[in-house]
C-alpha cells in the first residue's frame, strides 16, 4: 500500500509523463526563429488574435446562455417533459463541431435548399435579400456553442444535483425567495463546476481547426496550420501553439486568483431533495422552449439532415462499418478508462498533499486540451519515437532482432495522445466532484486507519459516482469525435468512423460523409443514455 | 466483474492488433504506403495491385505535412516504403526534408515525361490536375477572359470567387505566378483579385462552383476534376450546377509570362530513404503508372494521365485540349513559402 508520499510521487511521475508532449511543444519557444514571426506580426497575427478572442467571447457567452439555464431548469424545477429533456439536452455532445458545420452549411448556404427556395419563391437573386451568412465568425460561434454547451450543462447540472438541499432550505428559511436562493446560493456554489465546463468548452474552441477552416475564419489555430502546412515550418507552428498555451495558462491563473481561497464543500450525504419548484402555465411553456431550442438546433435538425443524406443520397458504407464502429468504440472506451483512472489518482494526490510541485505538474498535464490535436500528435511522436529508437539500439546491442516502432507506430501512441489531449476533461469533472466532499470525511477515514486507496474506493468514488461517470462519458465521446491525432498516429490499415467521415468530407463529398457522421452520433448516444440512467437513479423523481 | 473482463479483452485485442500491425508491416511480400491521397482515391488501385501480384499493401492516409513529419520523426526505423502525395510542392518538401531517396526506374523514365518527375528520381508524377478559370455561361462571354492576371482588372469587381489561401492548390498557383511575373507583380495581381472578390474566401473548390452557379459570383479558379465530378454525378442538383458552368483555359497566348499556359499540378510518389521493401515499392509505383491504373484515375477521379496515349474520361474530353504551363515543378515547391507570404501581404485570407 502506498503511504501518502508514495501516492504523491506516483502522481507526479504520471503527470510528468503526460506533460511530456506539452513540454516538447513549449520547448520550441526557446528555439530562435525570428524571420517568420516578424512577417506574421506585420501581416496576419492581429487578425488571428482578434478573431480568436471574438470567437472565445462569443462561444463563452453562448455556452453559458444555453448550458446554465437548462441545467437549472432540469435539476431544480418541474415542468412537462423535464425528465426526457434532462438527458436529451446531452445529445449535441455526440455531434462533432466540423460535422454540424458542414451540415448547416448544406442547409443554409446560398446554394442550399432554403435559400434556393427563397429565390425561387421571390424571384430575387443573390445579394437582393438578407440572409444569415453561415460561413462567418458569427456562424462559427453559433455552431460551436450548439455542440459545446453540453459541457457546461453537464457540469452545472451535476453540481446542482449534488448540492446539499439543506443549504438552499436554510436560505429559504432565512427569507430568501427560491430565485434569490438560486442567485445567491446555488449558482455561486456551482461556480467551480460551471467554470470547469466553460473552460473545457473554450479550450475545445481554441483547439478547433475543422470548423473555422471550413468557414474561412482566420483564427490563431488556422494560423498555426497555415504556418505548418503553408510554410512547412514546424518550429514556428509549434511556437504559435505554445503561445496559445501560454494564453490559456494565463486565463486559468486569473480564474484561480478570482476564486482565491474560497472553497466550496457541501454536506456529503445527499438527502432527498425538497420538492422541485413547480412551473405551470406560461412559465412552463417558457421552460420547455428554453430546453427545447438547444436540442432542436444542436441535434434534431442536423441529425435529421445527416440521416436524410445517409439514407437517400450517400454511397452506403457496406460491411466495413462494423470494423469502423468497433475500432472507434474500443479506442474511445479504452481511452476513457485510462484517462479517468489517471484523473482520479491525480486529483486524489492533489487533495491529500496540495503542495506546489504536485499542483503544478498536474496542471501541466491538463493543458493538452487547449492544443490542436495535430500539435499534440507531434508532441507525442517526438518523445515516443525517441524511446523507440533507444529500444531498437538496445535490442541491436544485445544482438536481437529490431522490434520496430512498438510505441510510436502502434495504438499505444494513439492512447497516449488521447490521454494527453483529454485528461483535462476527466480532471475537470473528477476534481469538481471531489472538491465538494468535505475534507473532514478524509480525516475521519484516516483516523479509522484506512489507507488512501481505501478512502478513495470506499468513500470518494461512491460519493462522486456521477462525476466519474460524467468524466467517462465526455472522454469517450471526445475520443469518438477526435480526428487530427488519430489521422497522424494510427497504425497501418486502421480506420475509425471519424477518419472515414473526414476523408470523404475533405474530398468535398459531404453527402457521402453522412453515413459515417451519423454513426459517430449514434455510437456517441450509447454512453449518453447510460449516463442519464445512472444520474437519474440517484435522484427523486 | 463483467466490466473488468470487457476492459481486459479490449486491451488484449488492442495490443494484439497493434503488434500484428507492426509485425505484418515487416513481413516479406508487403509494401507500406503513407498516402496523402484519400483512401477512396487510392485503395481500389492498391487492392487491384495486391490481387495481381500477391504483394500486400499496408496503408496509412493523412495530411501531407503531418505524414511527412511522422516520416521525419520515425527516421531510420520508419516502416514506410512509399510516400504518395498530391502536390508538387509537397513532393519537393519531402525531398528537402531528406526522407526520400533517388531511385532510377527505367520503365517510369520511359513512360513519364521528364518535366513530370524529379530529375534524380526522388519522386515521380502519377496524375495531372489542371486549375483553369471556370465561368457562368449565362453571364460571361469567353472573349472577356484571357489570363489569370486579367482577373485583377476592374471589370471583375464583385464578380470573382476564390477559395482560401490555405488551399495548397492556390499556393501552387501563386508559386507558379511568382516564377512567371516576379514577386511584386504577383502581389499586386493578388491585391487586385482580393478587391474583386464577391465574398470572403471560404469552403472548398466545389463550393466555389456552387457559388458561381447560384449567382454569387461569375468566375472562379478551380481544379477541373471537381467540375467533372459534378457533371458525372447522379444527383440532379449537381448536374444542374455543372450545366451552368464552363471551363476557360487561361494564358494560352501572349508574350512573355502571360502565354505560359494554364496552371497544373501533379500527384506523385517517392521512395522513402529508409524503406525496407524497395523491390515491392518499385513494383507498386510501376503499377500506378501502368496504363490500366492511369485510365482508372482518368475515369474515376477525372485526373489527366501522365502517360501519353491513355484515354481520358468524356467529361475531361469535353473541357477540350489546352496548353500547360511548362514550369519545372520543383519551382512550385521552392516558391511555396514566398507564395504564402505574399498571399498574407495581399490580404488573401
């Protein structure tokens, strides 16, 4: 059994290993390369920065406006359809951002059915009427908000559900109205969770390449790839990515500072909640509309369009879909288990010994989420290939047959990349679950002679069940949707659904990409529904 | 503990799969390919090759620069034998990066014209892709069109659609123009075109075609196989777009650089420096340049064959014959970086 130090050391080693790719990318900052920077600074860099900031601001506002009210309504109020809406609101999570972008472009573009219909009906030509230009910064903001709000929704809802009823009741007994109690008690208590969800959505926004590239919006990320693909300059691309990372680090520090020493714990036992706030009449209609809108635009409309293309217009996938689905599913499942297990170990090490080295290295390990997948993949390739070469040298010295690239050329590289990329997701959910458990419970456990492992498995894991499941779900769905790292790191003859959808879409055969896209969505639904079951069971009807 | 068993069996199957992938890639009678050509546009040929020769082909597809990076990092341990990509600039970049080796293949030197392959044999072109001007038949008379350069003139104000400068096809077009006109003229040409844009650049080549058909703009610059694909499409919407459009081959006459011919590019392949199966790789490359493979490209993806005398698709025939820019394709690669810089300066997003 580990003693307390043992756990910390173990956690630091794991976190350091996961930080390796991030460190590799950051280390490019110290390679001198001035010429291209000067050029970028003179021409496009300010555009990149402004567009990225506007994108962040827009998506941040969007996901909060969609995620928090829906989470509050479905966890605190009662209205018709609440139960199925509470899980259906998760569905957009299964929709990759670049796919929803392709789909809506197909619908809303000037050459799409809606505008063509308008022109046929009115006899107007292009430019004679106003229509929302989907291929724009605004379009990108809407698309990303629609598929990223579930991060905020999930985290906020889990927090609202895990909140001890008594604090709200105390608030009410002290004369707060229900709504006042929400603003003054429930929301501030849920703040760490909401911020965790928000920062996930924003990091994902910064890492997105597919959507902004397709819409022709020049952001910092498209700049990274322009530098990589256009200039063929990996070093400068990595430097841009490293500055992006530095920016994210700054934001997170700012948030930490604004929270300062405040801690949010609540009574661990979750007693049956007092009655939900009943909404009737107009209020009920508003509540249903508020919850239905994101579901409609984030899932039902695009999924219907995809389904239509897949069934009526696309080339069918054939039996190959079995292996595609199995590859995607098993990879996503394994990655989710690995990432969440590591997240639990790391969060727990931080909880027992929140000393600086432990916190710093864990924070480093989570930053892979803000990096575009391609950059993470390069950060993964470099150290793994180095290890491989060392192994080959060792084998040859021993006179054995060279083993080849057993790490960088195999699924190990992919799983490693997914962990690097998505550990932040798992950490966010697990930590916000853990933060709400009073430290006194740990003390009690320890005073009864339990080891740290026993405290994790007997006290924390059961209390954080829904946080852990949330983490598994998000990592699973994220890996399912993940494309760039998969594309570079996969072994020979290994395809996933996302790879298939991308290949057809990037060959400008959007309609033929629909069967693979809809399958990503369908496989992604499985854990969404499972998660719903397990959260719902914990709560009174 | 059923879930544990599931995890266990997943782990075991993942590990065996990866070991299999690694070992099978090293067995004899195989060739390992890194391809920036999409799977749908290469796998059928590879399967055909395996059927006739019995040589198994292992394939990874991906973006050219990412695959190149993987090749570089893997170094001497790379399993890849052949690197296939779709742009002369990328082939040049791979050569510069030192991941390819020169191989003289007599059969290919005989069938593939000299200007479509690397002199020393670092890479061989496999298909040709032309990037002419496409116009709306009802709004543009062909006599108004002449050269790429003329698209910067004021008469095209608000009538031009262009794909983003992120597209390597556009980068190569600019790289070729730099060679013909010099940097400063190229930049002012692009500034003129940017002024003439009907909408900010977005989407792919197909989207530009749809935009012209929908009346957003009147002219665009697009690879021909996208138009040919729409002509051959079974979908009515695609056919209706294609029926409104026609190809104009620019820069056919004129003095100096202006008469250099229409811009084209190649897809091609090169032998990796550390490939372990050179014989099989050579067999595959020879197959890809064979008449039947060349005809397949022409028919399925409407690309022009590099081997003379191979029949092209009826859609390509409909576009007519044209004069190609006789530029040394190496130059596209050499000028690529400068091209992107100029595009940045000209404000071509």
